[in-house]
């Protein structure tokens, strides 16, 4: 059973729709016992880093997720805000502590010549092809105003160029996460999701 974490930060229904379309058994939940009995964990999300961490901490989800993913090594997929929250800290709207699973921080786009938020379709440049081998195109859907700056560039699985190169996805041990929305990226996104759950 794949659990999609419901912590009040949106886009859980669209993620569920994509997984159901792929015949992947799933449920949307914040129930700790269901999370413990799951095979895979998906943390989606849109909105601010500060609010996301506040919601996770208030519900106790931060602790159980850390136990399941970092200690039990359960397969994990983070999407958009769900990727950003893995960092040690974020600055949306001001400095906040993250889950700390990935060394690095989440900062606002520095380039003032580009439109913020970064919103729409962009080609990604794959660095680690574990989950990208069968994608029908490199075009994925993004919407974000902040980006992950990891300490270790070896975990960067894909980059996206938006004036400069930014992190589009990361892969670290049992963790895979995307800044783009695979559930909104049509056939390419579904291919990445299928590859992750088949492979994992």
C-alpha cells in the first residue's frame, strides 16, 4: 500500500488520481498506523515551507516520517513542496527548520530578470536515469518560487534551466523527489511515477 500524506498542503487528490490510473493501490492519510504499515510514502505539497513544516510538526507526522524513511529506509517520493521540506532549512517566508533528511537549504530564485514563480512546462536535463529511462519526453510541469540548493550535487537526478540551472529532482538512497509535478506532467510524469513504483 502506498500512502499519500495528507497534511493540509494541497494536491493530494491529483496525485491519487495519477496513482490510481497506474493501478497502484494507495490511500490519502495522516493515520500513523497506516503510514507504519505502508510499503511506500508519498509527500506531495504546494505552499510555503513554513506552513508545511508547521503542519507536519503539529500532527506528529515529522517524527513518524523520519522514523519510517530515514531509519526504516522505506521508499519515499517527495513532490514539489514535498521535496523542499527534506532540506535542513528553508526561507519561505523566513528561515525555518526543515526535516533535515537532505543537507542543503531552500532559497528564493536570485535572478531578478526571470518571472517568479517559475510556472509552466520546461525540459529537464537528466543526471541520474534510474527513474527516467522510459520517459516519452523531457518536458515537465513546474510551479515554484523557491528552489533546493543541496550541499552535495551528486544527489541531483535532474536539472532544469530557467535562466540558470536549478534542481529538478534528487535521488538519495531510498529517497526520490521532484520539484516538478509528475502528476500534472502527462505521459512523461506518469512514466516517472510508474518507473519509481515498479523499480522500488
